[in-house]
């Protein structure tokens, strides 16, 4: 038998035993049974290479004894409006929430303006009961957006956004998931631009490129957060 450790997005670990010939599907079935995850179609297993900061989705029939020494994680793979699932499945809501917050807080990923970043930070503050201090801002304000205002300004904005009657933690999590799914950048994979072309006047311009099968390509100025978008069908040719 093999004893595997599967990492969940909420920080918990699941120890599971499988045969040496077990597939990724077998491991997945064991894990969701152990943790009681009802909304299993929304999730799947990934192998995380921490050195390269890359995650690879596992094939269903892939033999786990042939995997490299990467970390196996359980992550959400379908990012649509599944709020009705998450109301009934508490664990699904918690894992989805933690994964979305983690993505939001990474640099050069979700590109938020001040208004949206403040709304999401306010919901994180209520969902996790995080004290409003300067040292806690990186736990609430998304990625690069924290640079758009001074720390004291962010704290004042978030305090002003907190309702008089604070939301329950569960309600705040659901509201956070609803708002972030409505954002233009949601569901995109983000890339830092790596090649500069003419004209020379643009040589010092930086941009972040986000690609989504459903929503096409977004090009964002990381300083101003201004964004332009293109549908994939409207792009006539690609150049490397």
C-alpha cells in the first residue's frame, strides 16, 4: 500500500491509503469520501511543483506511484456560479473561498481597481474576522492593488465599507464568491508580458496578459488597472 498526503486549500491535510497500482481517480474517490465533499464534480487533483511554482492537473488514469515528488492538492476546477451547491455543501464553500482568496492575493494575478479591491477586502475582513491593521492589509487587499493607496487610506476605506450590522462569516464567504465571480478578470490565467516590440516609445511599458477560453484576452496596465479586452475569434493571427 501507498500512504499519500493530499493538501486542501483551507490548509488541512488528508492522509489516505491506496494500492501501489492506484490511479488518480482512486485517490480522488478516497479523499472526497474521507472529507465528505458532496460537490465533488467541481474539484480535482493537482500535482504542485513548488520549485517551479506550477500546478499540473492529474489524468484520471495516471498511476500515483509514477508521480514525481510534487505535492498533491485538491482544488476547484469549475469556476461558474455554483452558489447553490456551496449553500448546501459547507466544505465546498470553504475550499472555494480559500482558493479564490489565495488567487486574489497573489501579485500579478487578479487585477482589481480600488473600488472592487475594497469591497472584497471588506468581505474577507468579515469572513475571517481579521483585525484592521496595516500589517494585515496583505491578507485582505488583492495582490498589486495594495500599491494603489497608502496603508492608512486602505484602512479608512475598508472601515467605511463595513456595514453597521456585520455579516455572518458564512454569508460573507458566499457574498465574496458571488462578487469575485462577477469580476471581469475571473477565470483567466495571467501572464507577465515577456517581449517588447516596436514602437520604442513603448519599451518601458509593462502589461499583464490574462487568457480565458470563455472571455478571450485581457491586457491590463498594472499601475492604472486600465484594461482592454479581445475575444479569441477576433484575433486574426498570433506571433511568438
